[in-house]
């Protein structure tokens, strides 16, 4: 039962993230929306892993790897946005 | 019941996070969302992932976002004047709904199939050198994934170094004796916790990722309190930091190559030595992850100057 609830939650997160990505007005909003989507994907993987006890370790390891890759992508995206903001500020001066 | 409430809270926070036009508010909601998601993952019997999400996904991501926020243009500056601010057109809503339905039917289809790799993991656990299944998968069975993930982290950091813009803003330094004393008292404890998490990873939830996240926050605190600490100007520190950045991937790949000469194949270890090699790799990886994550947050600070790192 709880598996079904969390599957739906995972889908909800992906769909909300997608909606946020579509209507974002600011780069930061896009990054946040992508991260909301990735939380949904991770949750779906973990839900699949937890269907039969003991929980499957392979998807859990994948999610751990995914979390670190997601923060790398977030940090890189933010660095790009900061650079963009600095270049724009310079061209306005 | 708890699951239902948690799910509703998560979805409500996610909705608010993407809906709000106040960027600061969106970030704060995102951090809270990360914490609740971590809570949900402990309910899904994934304590390793929950620890990592709380420390990295909510904590460090929040620090990165908040530090970057001040250097971004205002929300209104990026929106064309007079542009429609209301949601999507009917066509896009239709597409969005259709995709949602497709996803629901797809997930419903996987619910009935049952594939688990856990029996294989448990069958070979005694050869892996550790007793915690997740660590066995990360550092032994799927070691190449983890090595490449460290490479991705390193690459992302190198790319950020290239994009670096010196901070132009001045911020009030977090000074004060209370902060300095607290950091001095907490620092040894944090290092101890990091080593404990690393050691514990072989038999229980924990390991290089969680340990690295704790190390990263220890370094950030040291820097925020402006204690004489890790800065490039101090002789051998520069080399040490560079070695730390590269250490994780290098040690991982060298041990992986060693497996070729021992006849266990690339990234394979002989079962009787596996425990020792895994501990060596995890130590180097935790140090690397800690340094890389902390460096990423440090360069995003509004007052960061080149040469500090």
C-alpha cells in the first residue's frame, strides 16, 4: 500500500517539476524544477527497490550515485548562471 | 497514514517551490522539500539514500543555491515587460496531462512485474569484503559506476573553475568569538563523525558519500568562521588540496588496474583482500568528495576571491 502511495508521489514530483520547467521565468527556477523532477525519479527507483523485503540494494546504490551527479549538475548550472549574470552586468556598465 | 500525510506535504511543497515567484522563498521551500523527501526514503527502507539526500540534496544544495542567489539578476529583470505571467496554454496543458497518463500506465505496468537483483547480491555478499549490501554494490559489484561518478564530480568542479568570476560584492564576515570557539569545538567532532560514518559503511548504512558530505560541511564552517585554515596561500596546502581533488578517482582507478594484474579483471578485487582495498578507496573517495563539494560551495560565495582556493 505504501508502495503505491510513494509511486504516485514520485509521479507527482516528476509532473510538477515538468510544469515548473515549462513556466520558469528565471534560470534558478529551471534548476529547481529539474531537481524536483530528479527527486521524483529517485523516489520511483526506491519504491521499486522496496517492494519485496529485504529492499533491493542495486537501485539504492544507483540513487546514491545519482544524488552526487545531481548536485554536480546543480553546481555547474549555478556557475553558468553566475557567469551569465556577471557578463550581463558588464555589458550594461 | 504517515505515508499519506508525508506524500501530500511533499507534493504541496514541490508545487509551491515551482509556483512561487520569490526566488528566496523557492529555495527555502526546496530545502524543506529535500528534508521531507529524505524522511520518505527512510520509510522506503533506504537509510543510505536518505542520509545522502539530507546532507547533500538538502544541505549542500541549499548552501549553493543561497550563495548564488545574491549574484543573480532579479526575477523581474529576466521577464520581458508585459509578458503573460499566467500558466501554460491549453495545448501544453493537454500535452502535460497526456504525458502524466502515460507515466501512470507505465508505472502501473511495472508494479505487476517483479525483478530484484537482491538474491544475486546476497549470494555474493561474502566475497565482496563488506557486509552491507549497498556498500558492496557501490564499491565492488558496480565499482565502475562509482568511479565514473567521482570523475563526473571532478569534471563538474573543473568546469566551474573555468567559469569562475571573482566576487564583486562585499558581505559582512561572520565574525565573533562565539562562532570561532564553537567551530573549534565542533570541528574535531565532525571529523570524528566523518571517520565513523566511513568505517561504519562496511557493515551498516553509511560510507564515503555521507562521510564526504560531513567533511565538506566541516571545511565550510572553518572557512565561514575565517579561522586560519585551508587556503592556498599556505605553502603545502595548495598541493594537498589539489591532490585531494584528484585523489578519489586516481586511487579508485589504480586499485581497479591492480585487479587486472591479480587476475580478477578491471575493477575486481580478490575476495580475501577486498575489504582492505574497499576501505582504502572509500577513504580517498570521502576526502575527494568532501573537498570537491566544499570547493563548489566556496566559489559560489558572493565575496570569494581567486587565489583563496
